[in-house]
């Protein structure tokens, strides 16, 4: 091998080495940073896309338990929709979630009703839509879709309201009920649901209202028109929901 050829080989090796160093250096500079959304456990993550700089793993893996909705159809062609939602976490509440009730008929025809709600730690919540005009088709089934941002799971140490129904009576097709706020805090925008049961313990009607403001120990009389229930009413229970996140923010 002559001297010229040796120099060419040496120069080629040097150039290839420099190019390799440059490529590797550029890769380190511009390589994708660890992401909380790449379905990999990388960086300082404690699990796949969770822990460390990402959301806590207990939040990422947390979900609501949702039962299939049921409908109550009345003779006047109105209906109520009810589903039960359970939050399995004893620490986190969901500040906000969006839901969509989907009523399905033949030939993929459907009607939808959307809304927004919240849920507290360990809460079992009856999500209701009442006095809805029945769609112009035969309802075969009802489903629900729920969507939320994982960032809306927040730690909160409150879960249940302290609303009690002192008494009630049914008169002239109206529910007349007296309630009391047994809590030490006032409630803003308090949601009240009354579940109507038959003698077999089946829910045969739902009434729903909101109270703008209720002081501690304040009593309030509520009058609501009953839906056209054909069965005999055996008892009425009260369910109340208050957004404690709102209280904490204010």
C-alpha cells in the first residue's frame, strides 16, 4: 500500500468518526424528551406515563364505575333517565365530568342528552335527567358516555351532604316535603333528588330541583309536581348533592 492510499484511508476514517460523533451529538440534543403520553415508562416516571413529573399513578389508573342507565316512561310521553355512578377512591373526588345519555331505537336511530356533573370520594351518585320529552321512536336501550380530564381528580376530605327530609306528604298530585340543612356550612346551588318507590322497592319516578342557597340549620319547604305515576307509591327517599369543590375554592 503506497503512502498516498494510506493517507486517504486515514482521512476517511477521521471524517467518518467526525460524522458519527456529529450524528450522535445531534440525536442527544434533538431526541424526543420523555413524555407523559408516549405509553412508555421513561424519565422519572414511576409507572407507564405516571408518577414523577406526570400525574400520580393512582389518578391515571382511577376510573368511575358506571351502571347501565334505565328509563321510566310515563303515560304523557315524558321520561326520566337514571344511572348510578360510583367513585371507588376514598381520597380523590372528580371536580368535573361530562356525560351523555344515549337513547337507542331501531335502525340505529338515537337521541342524546348531554350534561356536566361532579362526584365526591367514595360517593355513590344517582345521575338523573327528569321530565324529558320522549323521542318519536320506540326506545330499545339506553347507554351513557362519560368523559373527563384526569387532571380534574383532586384530593378532598368531604363527600356527603347533611340534608335530611323531616317529613313529606302527597297532596293534589304534589310532593310536599320539608328538609333541613344539618351541616355547619351553607350550601350554594344544592341539587335535590326525590326517588319514588313502589311496594316492591322499584324506582317508579324521580323528582329533581335545585336550591340556590341554604343556611346551616335552615329548614325549607319544597313543593314539586309528581309525574303521572300509575303505580301505588310506597315511599320517597331524598338524595342531595353539593359541589364541595366550589366551597373550597371560595
